[in-house]
């Protein structure tokens, strides 16, 4: 099994994906263990002094003015975890919780938090045992960290609360730890706070969304190319020299992808035949501009994620010179903004895909295709309601594009008076990514059928490979009306698993 070694300088996106989705094992580097021990020595020295230090010998948030005596400090750390584990609603996905735990471990191993090495090792042991704390949908405002979600994870380290075992069964966390030979931890000064103060949940969801969207933007270039073929459009608008004079990198990449997918097609360039067109409609002609803008948004979000993956997010932090200082680095604004930005780009990409699908089904605009791509229009309804489903998904995506990060509800008696709502932005982006996948699956379903209905003209080798692969995946081609939901579900899985991109790249080579 693949092993990810966590050091002091952060982790990569591929590390997060390996642990969250691939079940990779986690190990602490010797450098990390040394840094943990050194920082803990600083915290222990401060704990022994009479002067109050936030997070070490004081209360938290609005209660930070109270100095806590040494005999109550272990109780203080237990209490912050128990009281902050206040999530409600449905459980979040296993991959999100694993990303959350791993990214908190990443910051702990930076040597900036003051957590003991044995606590960090227990975090790794829980991940390696496949134990997943029960974390709920609601409880984070994206400021002072993803507090409730991280608290539910810390509760498992203490042997309290519920967790899911590697068999998928939810049981008391203490039982699961004991079965795997993992001793629960007794938290000491600063440790409870250090386990809660981070943007780890929203960052983990950003990293996974970026991976998913990288594949979906390639898929969108393919479905747009298929639709262009089916509509007998022109590929001349994809010429590199046209995109070079407006040099947005994403636009150029999308145009190059579509051009590669369409190479060798006999369907393109018929826009001036029986029903002459000077230009294709925007949804066809401007596909690279819209998808390209989304790709550039991905690039910006990836830069933010990379910076955050290299960060040590905690409050207070242990600095190299031995100071322990309060700060505001836990604020989720940088991550929240790009999560919302991505949701906007996703909604627009889905919207333009739906417009192409509608054009394929309308006999007045499809340039010779049968109404709704039906076998016997009137007796058959064809794909009429598939487009309804697609339109419903796009409508929801537009609602999900409303930014969460524009909101703030003050908390903690006005001590935390401006919050990021980054966790909420991340949760709605996950829904948006799912819906985009479904929207592209519907376009693929319609465009592949339409291409097959263009008898006498051969599609490009790459688009033919896509059509052949989707048929082998159980998505049926043209014919009389049938139960559509299974076909749409199969197309969804085909796109979601990256098989559309895989089929096309087997002909074109890697897409950009």
C-alpha cells in the first residue's frame, strides 16, 4: 500500500487524495517528530510560568480572560473538545473526514502547534486503522477553524463519541480504538485547542473538487466537441491563431482539446449547406471561452490550495524563536473565496452545456435532426424529459453559485465577529460538482445519439471512440422510447469515473 510521509513543510494535493480517497498509510518523518518534541518543550516551559498564555493557561474565545490553574488544565482541554463537538445534521462523507484528519495532522507535524509527538502518532494510527469519526454537516463557520468537525475528530482520539470502523459500521470510538490496539489520548495544555483550529475541512474539500473538476473540464471539452459535430458546426473557430490573440491560457487549452477531439471528422464544416449559417450559436462557438475561463479559475484556486497546503494554521502558534503568539491565520477567507468562485464557474459550464443539449433536441435549430432525437416523433418523446432533468440540475447550480463567503454571522459573544463560512462554501461546491457531472452526462447522451443519427458522415476517430465506449458501458443508442433513467445513470457513472476522458485520450493522447 502507498505510504505518505508527513514532514514539517506541508503536504501536496496528491498526498491528500492518496489518504482521503486511496486509503494510503500515513507515517511521521523523523524531522516531524523532532519538531513536535521541540515545540512541546516550549509549551511545557510556558505552562510552568505564572503569566497567562492564551490556549496554554487561559480559557478560549470570549472566555480567554480567565487564568486556568494547573490542576484544571487537562480538564480544560477535554472540555473544549467535548463542548465544541456540537455538529448536527447528516454525516459528511468518509473521504472528507479522512482529508480533514490528515490535514490537521499536517499542521500538527509542522512543529508550530505544541502538540506532543504521541498525539500526532495517534492521529496517524487512527487514519491507518481505517477508523473514521462521525462528523456532521453543520457546525463550522469557517473561522477559528472548522471547529465542530475537527472537534468530532479529536473526540475519537480521546476514545469518546462515535466513529465508523473499516467495515463501515458505526460504533463507540473507544471500542474501535481498543480493537486496533490504539490507546486513547489524555490531552494536555494547548493540545485540545491545537486539534480544532484549522481550515482543514474546507481545504480538503477544495483539493478533492480541484481533482474532480480537472477531469470534468476535459469531459466538457469532449461533450462540446460531440455537440458541435452533431450540429454540423464549424471547427474553424478553434484555430490556435484565433485564441492566440486573446491569450487566456484556459481558453487556448479548451480550444486545443476540442480541435484534437474533432480531428478527422466528416461532420464539421457543413454550416453552409442546406440551412446555411454564417456563424454557429454562442453555446457552440464560445465553448472554449466559457470552459477556458473556468479552467483559469481552477488555476487560481489551485494556487490558493497549494499555499494553504504549505501552511501551519493554528492559534496560538509556536514561532521558531520560542514565542507563542496569537494570530488570525485560522480565518478561512482565502479558501472560502475560491470555493465560491469555483461554484460560479461550474454553474456557467453546466448552463452552456444545457443550451447545447436543448439545441440538439429542437428541430428548428438542430439542422436536420429529428425532434427530440425521437425514433418516431409524436409516438416517441425521445429525450424531451432528459433535458428537463438537465435544466432542473442547472437551475439548482445557479442557486448554489450564490456565495457563502459573502455572509457572516458573529459568534462567541462578538469575539469572533467576522467569519468566512468557508465550510458551507465547500459543502455546496461538492453538490455543484456532482450536478455538473450529471449535466455533462445528459449532453453526452444526447450528442452521442445525434452523431449516430447523422448517417453517411463519419465522426472523428476520437468522438467515435467516445460513442463506442459509452455504448459498451450500457448506454443505449437511438431507437424507440424506453425507460431513460437507467441510461442516464449509466452515462453519469461513465463520466464520473473518468471513462469518457480515458476513451478519447486513447485516440488523441493526453488532453490539456
